């Protein structure tokens, strides 16, 4: 039996658009337009204090068909180190893990089984040396888990189309759907999907709608996949 899913990844920039306005409803409008089953979000929380949610949980639950995975340890955040995952209502979520990543700046990843898929939501560091260490830490966290179709999705902060993803390439296929940064004038494919061999990529792209080009400095990416 095959399962077909649409995945998406979106760096919200804390819901601050290129007009410098923090507008969570606009960010959620972009998310809804992706028509995804699972959405990995980055910068879903503010950075200061207790890291309150930039995209409020109540708004998601009232104005979308998504449910946020419970990742918060503070009572006010939506995600973990800014990483959040939204799932279409009805999809079963199991075995959620929060992973702290090495590096000069605080970074983390989230691992969850969602339906037939294991998703790793990431936002890697700005310096390649630390990104390589972070990828190695993610692989180490995945190694003892039961084998299942896996996708690593998020903002990898890697500007090179050919280098910097080496730790993942031995076990996964790295796919960049297109130029996603900067939203005003896209020049780099910072946002990517990394697929295990049992995840078949059917199609993928970058959302370049007028709203998406104003809502954040990143454009969201999407991928249609099938899983046995």
C-alpha cells in the first residue's frame, strides 16, 4: 500500500514580513495555501525571554486544519529552538523527540513519527563547520531508531548547491526544490528536503505567491512524496 503526502517547510522569520510588520495571520495564510499534510516550521517562536510563540497556537487551531505537535517545555512556545511541526488533523503522531544540536549558537531539531513517515525538522547553524557537526548529531540520533521512511526538512543554511551536505548524502538524497532565499530576490536554495531511499519524490517546488513574497524573508517549499 502506498501513502501519498504533501510535505512543506517554511522559515517564518517570527512572522515578521518584509514590511517589518509581525502578522501571524498572514503567515498562516501562506501555510494554508501550501495544502500540505505536514509542515516543518522554523523561527516559529521569538528569541527573547521565554521564547513566546510568534505564531499563536490558538490561531492555528481556529483558522486552519492543522494541529501543532506538542513540543513546548515553557508553556508559551510553539516549538523547540524555534522548530515546530504542524500536522493535518487525523494524522497520528508518535515518538516525539527533542534534540539539542552542537554549535556556537543554540540549535535544535525535532524528530517525530507522523503516520507512515518519520520527520526530522531542522534549522541548522550559520557556520558550515557547526552544520556538519549538527548533521552528524542528527544521524547519531536516528541510528538506534527502528528503520522507517524518513525525511529531514528545514532551513539548512547552506548556500552551496554542491558542498556542505556530505554527512547526509551517504544515506539520503538531498533535494532543493528551488531558490527560497531571499524572498524579495531569491538567490539561494537554503531550504531543502532530505529523503531516505524508501521515500519517492513525485514533485516539488517553491511557493512564490505575492503573499509569500511579503510574509517572510524565506519562501516556503513543498514536496509531494509517496511512501510504501
